[in-house]
């Protein structure tokens, strides 16, 4: 493993990794949770929100 400083050019790769990681989690939660309850916890498209949060987090470190 090699750890290196973040570079803005890596944002798409990091976002892709995040989506691959979280998609099965959100899919499984949605399958077992009532539709209305799920959408009260996650009212927006979680992938859009995930990308926005990711951009804020990495942007704060740059």
C-alpha cells in the first residue's frame, strides 16, 4: 500500500470507489426498510449527496 497526498485529479477515482463501496449498503437498507421510512432518512439521491460531501471533505484538505 502506498499513501500519498490528495490531488484534485483523483476526485473521480475516489468518488467511484465510494459509490462501489456504498451502493450495496444502501441497496440492502432500502430492501429491508419501509419505503417511507427509508426516504425520510435519505430524502435525496444518496449518491448525489455522497459526491457533494466527498467534494466538501477533500476540498477542505486541499
